[in-house]
């Protein structure tokens, strides 16, 4: 499960009035993502800029941002089996 305490989006001026809706949809998209496995605590995660166009829907923009977030997450490693020290 992915938990985000704070999400800061920097959007072009033409999209700023849509920021709240886009942020909400990013959360929805991440909640439905299966690309988040394993446990990690990150104090911050910087995602490279995502190219969007004002004609894209809020959902399309949010999907692009969510995919970029998932792609920026560190890859998870299999956990050790309890008591063995070996990867399961």
C-alpha cells in the first residue's frame, strides 16, 4: 500500500485552477495501482516533470502523474523468510 502524507504539484498556470481535482485523481490512480509492492519509508520523492497539455482531461493528467510517481519509487526486494535470513 502506498501512503502519501503530502503531495505538492507544480502545474502550468493554465491548469492551476484544476489542481485540487487533479491531486484527488492522482490519489485515486495510485490507490488502484499494482506497481507498489514492498515496504519503504521515503522522506521525499522527487518525480521528473511530466508533459501535459491543457486539453487533456484531469483524469488523463492525473494518470500521467501517478505513473511517473510509481516509476520513481525504488524497486522492492523480496523479504527474508522468517528465521532463515534467506530470500523468500
